[in-house]
C-alpha cells in the first residue's frame, strides 16, 4: 500500500460549493480520502504536502472518449490489427491520465480486456468505464463500409479498432445489448442519429426504430444500467429521451422544448464541442474522408447555442470530448470552449460531480470528501478564474494521485 498523504492548507474545488473551501487538510490512506478537516491532521507516517496558493480538485472525468481511436478515419481504424490498436490505446490512456483525467467513459470500442489491463497495472491510464461496441443500424453511424463496399458488416463486431457493431431489428438489438453486457459493458451505447465520421448517414437521419431503441433501453435496465445515445438533431433527441435514453451525447441541434423534456425525464447531456472544433481545423489534413469534412459545420456552428439552451433549461451537463487519433491532445480545451458560454463553476462541475452522477459513481469519484476514492489533482492557481490552467497537457498540474498512488509529483515534500 502507498504511504499515506496529508495535503495541508488546501483550497478544495470539486463543484459542491460555488467558490470551493479554503485552508483545508486532507488525509489520503488505503486508496481513499479518509479525512477532510478544517484543522491540521496528525499522522506521523504520512508524506505532507503544503498546497498554499494551489487548488486541490478531484481527478477529472471525461464522459465521452474513444480510447481505441488511433486514427481520425474510423473506417481505417477498424481494419488495424488488434495488437496495434491495444498499444495505441495504452498510449492514449496514459496521456489522458497525465492531463489529470483519472476516470474516462468510453463511448464505443474499448473492451473489457483494456479494463483488466489497467486493473492489473499492465498499463497506466484512467479508470475506464465501457459500453463495449456501440450498436448501429445498417448504414448508421458505426457502419463504415461506404457506398461500394458490400461485404457483410459483421467483420467489425470483434475487431478492437471498431467503434461499433451493426445490428438490425428488435431481436438483434436485444441480443447485441445482452452480448455486450456479457462481455463487460457497463452501459449500452446506441447510434440514434446520423454522424460526421461515418460515410453514408447525413446528420438528420434517425438511427433505429422506436421499438429497437426501446428494446435497448429495456435490456440496459434489466442489467441495472442505462443507454447512452449518439444524437444531434432535436427530433432524434426528443424521440430517444421519450423512450428512456438517459445519456444524451452531443445534442448540438437541440431546441428549448426538448431541453425541458430532458430536464423532466432526468436525462443528462454530454456535449463534445472540442471534437468539432478540432475536426474543423485539422480533420482534413489528418485524413478525415471528404464526405465527413463536409458534415462538420452541420453540427459545429450551433454548438455554443446548444449549451445556452440546456443551461437555461437546467439540464445537467457532463464533460465530454469525443476526440480521435492525433486530436486527443485537445482533450482539456473543452473546458475553455465551454467557459466562453457557461459559468466556470458549471464547467468544473461537468468534469466532477455531474460526471460522477452520470457514470453512477457519485460520492466515489468527482468529489473531495471522506469515503471517496483518492483520485486527486493539484492545480497551480485558480481554475475558476482561469479554466485554461487545466489545458497544456498537465503543465499546471504538479500532482496527480490515482487510487492513493502518486502518479505525478513535482512538488518537494
Ligand atoms: Zn463518440
């Protein structure tokens, strides 16, 4: 077991209060936060760290990633050998951890083998919450065959580099949802709308029938979990939320009445604005196919307005990024992009308390409180005053603790 840690004179910022708390003392032992106090903590065995002038936050949580996305071209990615994809995933996850993300939720592709590799300490990376392969209908957002490629689509189902699997019909949706859960999926992802990165589905297309979506929702509920859906258009969001989809991904084209419906139903939104900004500026040069490049602005332009609409409706928003291949280095820029539209504290909450609620780990992660897992980061300065402190590949994050272990430490103690 790692040596206990005591953080002294810490300003805590986890989103549970608008400004955070100052001059706190935090004791970490046995992988957990064992004490948070206004008074100095006695522990002769502990390493002590003075955090005067710094901010102590829970490890960040990104609720929409694809750790198997080695390339921007997802069709090509699905054809890479599994071993190469696994090495890419290890490298992608390591850099995520060093940006301060101690938990990420994968929205398509990652397998339980990666979860196990992390648990066994074979690779360093965030806690990984997975849905296995995303479910897509024929011609939907995870069918990457294009117009002229007519072999059957099932080659994707067991390739580590594939984001999703193709399923059609209520029975197949049930079977695939059950199959993903059998293989370790902790929630179910469905592609319920057209997408940018896929070749033959304009944004406005609805993915799956209502009956198919309902079947996925029922199967997820039977397994004590929920469905996350890839969604852009207002019509698609409303339809999915009505049948019980809980986690709404992207939602760039949402209108106020649907935002109100989400609030009523308790659905949580996971915007991913940085994905579209990064694809706009670099996608083409990184090999994003032309049919995808043409679709970026269909969703990108309305993104800031979608945040305003959901904020006004009181919809809970979690942090998401959805970056692919070399674009992963922009992961923390979502903080700054959202900060142009939303109050900084709301942006902080999206990657802490709100993300933890979405993942179903409230009180365990995303909080600096007694009983939580000891996933912690230290920021040089005040992220509420300047969200860009969270960018720069961890440059302003001198300490990263995961499960009580010091992953990074640049402060003398
Ligand atoms: Zn995605």
